[in-house]
C-alpha cells in the first residue's frame, strides 16, 4: 500500500513546513517527519482515525495542530488535505469532490 498526497495537500504541507521553519530553524522538518510518521502508520493501520462519510477518515497529528484527511482507493491511501485544526473548518470538502484530482508521491522521511 502506498500513500499519495493531493497537489493541494502537498502545497499545504510545504506552506506549513515553511511557516514552522520561520518560527524555529528545523521545526518545519520536525513537522514533515511527524506527517511522514502518521502516513506510515496509516499504511499499517488504514482504518485508524475518525470515520467520516464516503470512506474518508481524519487523523490528528501529535505536537502540531494539524489533521490528515485521507481515503482509501485502489490499495492506496490518498491524503486529501493537511488541514490546520482551527482554520476554515471543512474547507477541503470541495477539493475532495473534484472528478480527477492529481496525486503525487512524497519521498519517505529519513
């Protein structure tokens, strides 16, 4: 099973990491490692997290106020959004409904 990130989720991930690195050098890398840890956890436990409609789930990160929104399709996990917990709740629903969203693979964290 592989984890793929939507282009929107990848952009959110990069923006959050950049923000955290501006707050403290290396904090953005710690954020990326935490996201990678949770994504790796999802490979072994794809049904973890709070269930939502249409086979989607929400899993909270440790240390950072973000949540991963995912669904399972064709033996893979799609990360639809890397959403801040207190900003624009449920904004990502519109992104989910795109007929053919693009997904990209992120390299594994070292």
